[in-house]
């Protein structure tokens, strides 16, 4: 079986033109098939501000009303996704942009409006890899943004980390899969103020302990839950760190094991 | 050879939610492979207004500065293209959204800045049908918006009529192609104030005569030039009219012949 790298990038790469440019250059040099997943960074909030649309958050999560969904669709699927595709083509990396509606790849259901109404937020039901596999086997790199659909005509805002995990899982029936979460830190830290405190290996026993001790908390919890979910569903390798882990040997990062 | 319908829709369909919904329903019922091309209608100007970005036009053509290109990319490739894809999926028409950067399908060159600087406006150099053909042969409908790229990382705003003609021409090496320009009129009119004045057949001799007489003028000229360009380059059939010509037999429209 071929190995496919599934790589998720966050705001620290997307928000900075030069960092994105360099990342995409290095990404293009990576050998073998790969899939890129990106969120929207702060561009969606920037556009909302320009359009005088209020940004509503509960517990750090965006409330996606109809106008916010339009903004997200414009920024994620339009501005950011197409900028990435154009830059990859300049690097001779043939690529295709996706939302979960394209190729009917990611079907989701609108999250229940109780207890909190997050609006047009989608929870993934099914990933359909027919078109991504067709493209991968024709040397084309799929590039997904964090939007899904309900197959009834409704687009839905969906967490990019979760999309990355579910795509990796779905591709694991056909390929050996490696999932990389690239973010602003060099890995999972024991001390969020100390970049030298990377935990290089985490397994489920250690994860439970670190959670109980309150060492890992907040935003790291859903990210690590996605990591273990992937590993428990046939993804071969899961790593968390900054993007150097993809391009430079021996870069400190966090390896997740079951 | 299979027959592929290449269908371009304009603002009269895109600007009206209900009309778009009905068009996409009927489009989904059309048998056989098809490709859809859309422009942006007035949404881009609406967003520019909301963002206080001036809309600059010369001779009815938009001047695409960097901010306008961002707006166009967000509206065409994001909002409109993804709305269309989600609706087609709801109709069980599997489809994929494209700019010309996706799959490296449409390479263009930035138009010379003299005598008029149109900004990031692109003139098509080459259509690469590898990915569209791969999708068509897997029962997936490509949906193109009016954006191309220069293969050096730059997206470019490109006329949707021209994109439709060039895609039809490029697909003519593999398929029998039929090109349909759907717009707000029932066809090419001899009197723009009289919808009953449709010219049902135009060949190149008649076209020259109608131009000389000033019967056909302004915006119809580039559209008809695209029609003849397509017919002169192996497109089998070219029609101009409202979208009823696709769905209802014996609908009055204009057939273009060489």
C-alpha cells in the first residue's frame, strides 16, 4: 500500500503571507501523495469586521449564523483555498480545492441547537473518498477547507482538526496514512509558557494521567481526542508540532501512540 | 464519442435564489455529461459596496485591482460556486467546483496594462482538460467560476463566456461538444426592446451583415465572437438563449452556425 500524508495547518501558517508561501514551497517538495487541510485563521473575523457583522463566540467556538456562514465560505473556500491552490500550481504541485460538498466528500449533520445553538455548525457523518482517491492516484493533491455539507443543499462550518482526522481514517482503507497536526507550538507542552517543555511521546495511559493532572487542558483536549480517534481507526502515525517536523529530520514534536 | 453539454449561466440566474434553485434542479435532470460555467452576477459589486471598495469600470469592464480580485475570488469561487455545488449534491448530481487554478485547468496571462490597465484580468493561454475529463468519465460534473491563474501563483479575473468557449473547444478533442450560452434574453434580438424579435439562425455571413447594419452591437459582439470561435474550433453546436432552451423542446432561441 502507498503511504499518504494528511497534513492540517492552522492560523499561524495561514495568517502570514510569507510563512504560508514558505510552507507551501516545502510542502510541494514532500515526496509521495498528500492531502492538505486548512482552517480559516483570522481572515474570516477580519472580513466580518469589515462588513460590520458581529462575531459571536461561546466557549471559544464561533456561532455560525447565515451571514457568518457566507463569510466563512467566501474566506475559506474562496480566498484562502484558491490562494493555496494557485501557489501550489506555481510549485508544480497539481492540486484541487475541496469543500466537503465538492465530490460529495464530507457529509455532516447540523449540530443540535440545544443546549447551545451554534448555528450552521456541522458534525461529520460520512467521508466519501472516491474523488480524493481518484485524484491522488492521478498525482493531484486534494486541499480541503473546513466546510462540509448536509447533502440537502446546506453548507456547514466544521472543525478542521476533525475533518483531518476523518479524512485520514477514511483513506486508511486504501493507504497507509500519516496524520500531522501543524500548529504554532513545537508539540504538546507541559508548560504552555515554555516551548522547551514538549512531551515527545504520549500514549492513552499517559494522556489520561496528564488530563487528570490538569497538565493538558483547553484547546489541546479536542486536538488530542482527534489524534486518538484516528489511531483507534487504522491511521498508522499521528504527530503534533510545528511544520518543521515535516521538513527537517529530528525536529522535536509530539508523537501520539495508542 | 460521448456528447458533453457545456453550459454557461449569467447573472439573471445567479442573482435570484429561486431562479438558481430551479435552474439547478432542471440542470440535474439533463441526461449525459455536462459542464457548468458561471460568472458572479452582481454579488461581487454588492460585497465591494459593503466593504467600501470602489467598483471601477471602463467600457463596461471591471478594473480588477488586488482588493477587487480578493472580492471576486471570495464571491465567485467561494459563495456562488459552493452554493451551486451544495445544491447539485442535494439533487444527486455529483459535482466539483473549479477555478482555472484547480487541477491547473486554465492557464492565462495578465492582460497588458496598455492602453488600458484592467489590473488582474487574464487572457486564456491554455486549457488542460486532464482533470475535468477524469471527473466527467466518473460521472462528476465540473462547475467552473470565472477565475484563471498564470501558473506563477497569481489568480486572474477572466470573462466567463470566453472560459466556456475555451473549455468547449478543449473538450472537443475527446467528446462531441455542445455549447449553450444562457442569458436574460430568449436569443439574439433584432430589437433589444422586443423579446419576440429573436434571430433563430445566424451564420457568419449573416453575422457580418447584422454587425454592419448595427443590428447586433455592444455586449452581444464578444458573445457571438466566442460562439464563432468555438464553432471554428470543432465545437459541434452553439446556442444562445434563456435556459428554457435546455429543458423544453421547441423553445425559441438562436442557433449559431459557421
